C-alpha cells in the first residue's frame, strides 16, 4: 500500500513538473505600467549621473498612473502612446516649464527607466526621457483643445544610448497586441 501511494505522488509530481516546463514565455502574464515616483528624486538627477541612480532606490506610488489596459496603441518608432480618454484624465500637470513629475516605466515588475512628465513647451532639456502631452491641432496647426489622449516619450538628448528602445518593453507590448511599428 505504501509503495502505491509513493508511486501516485511521484506521478502527480511528474505531471506538475511537465506542465510547469511546458509554459512558454508568451503564456506568461505581460504587464506594462508607469508609476509616479513617490520619494524625492536626488538633485543630481539633472546631470549625467542620473543614469547611475539605482531605480530600486526610488520609492514608487502604490498603484501605477497608467497600465497596459490604458493603452490603445504604442507607436514604437516615435514612442507615441495613444491612451484611453479615461486615462487621459489622469495625466499629471508638470509644476513648471523647467521641472517635471518623475516616473518609472515598469515591465513585468522590472523597472526599465526613469522619466518625467514634462511641459512640451519647455526649452530646458533634462538628462532623462520626458513624457509630454501632444496637443491636438486643427488644419491651421493650432491647438484646438487642452484635452488629448496622445503622449510622446522624448529621448534623453545628452546620451547616445536611447533607453526607450528597451527590448523588455517591446516584447511586452507586442505580446499584449498594443505595439505598432
């Protein structure tokens, strides 16, 4: 009887192990999110040293301001994000033209890079990617509304490396069916 029980347990273990191994990466749950930074970002963030600040040292808000559920489409080459109307209501207003609201782009619980919601009219060029509202324009090229649902992540112009092209982000958005070339 004991031998039979041991055999049954071994069989169950073998089945569970086989099922676990058969799950591919594409079957894993994919999550994209942007979290506001809750902790104070060090003053040196505006210098090249920002890239050496460990993202894990930044305290993030408990809930993301945007998730993949808020994204209608992510245009990879221009890094424009079309978000839902509901999500557009949550876009934070930068405090001025030369400062922003810091955030971290997160994929599958991995912090990818630091950015900030920034005023698109600012002439100050920070040392990290900025997320700006792209205002809708009419035929004459004039802003015809304060509300918009298009964000654009601008690159850090102070470095050659463009961290927006993180393969983890691309893979996640592609798996979610949100990516557009």
